[in-house]
């Protein structure tokens, strides 16, 4: 019998809320899937769309971004900005033929360990249904990531508009 597909999910979590919530889930011994590899950032507002493209180009099956609830960001508006950026990034992914359900943003506070476990279970189930990502094989999203690095939200919207319906060419494999 073939092994069940176990998705590789990159989790990018804000230090003050979801990272602490995930920590609480662990210390409370709440059982949930171990498919999420976590990177901690100080705020979801720090997350550049290039991080998402890079993750997919390196073989992630999905990216889960999570931070403080709206209105609770420790840097006031970081999660508002992240929410806008992620919505636009999902459009860009879709324009490259990548199912936008592979990128999700959630809001989990430091006291919501049980909610974090549910978020992870839900994401893992979704990605299992979608199957493994083929991004690494068919696209050069790293190039898109570099192109998007450092651009403002308005520019990202332009990229989303301009790239609608276009596919990226497969990149030649670099020999070392
Ligand atoms: Fe948590 Fe900004 S500090 S999202």
C-alpha cells in the first residue's frame, strides 16, 4: 500500500500571538499533526510575498501565515497590511495556476492553543485533498519572488493584474 501523502507546510507565525499559542498547544499536550515547520517573525507585517513564492519554489505544499487578531497587532497595523498582502499574493498564485487554498492566513492569540491545533488540522486536511504541490517542477516561482521582493502593495496589485492568466516558464535546472 502506498504511503499516505504527508504535506510539507511552512508556518510563518507572529512572535506575540500565534507563536505563543502554538507553544501553549505544545505545553498543554494538545495532539495535532506535525506537518507544519514553523518560522517565527516579530509580526505578520514583516512577511514579504517573496517568502511565500520562495517556500513554494523550494518544495512546500502550502504556506500557513498566522498572527494576532485584527486590532491586537503589537505594531498596530502589521496584520492589516499582511492581510492585504496575502489576499493579493493568493491572486498572484492563482494566476500561475496554483490553487490559492495552498496559502492561508489565520488569527490565533497566545491563549488559543486549542484553536491553533484546529487550524493546523484543517490546513493539513485541505492540502491532503489537494495533493502534493507541483510548483517546484513546473514553475520558477523564485524568480517571481525576487521580482516581488520589496515592492509596495500597490505594485503587487499591478503584478496580480498583469500576470492574470499567464504561466511562468519552467526554469532550467542549475548544475553545480
Ligand atoms: Fe502579531 Fe503584528 S504583532 S501580527
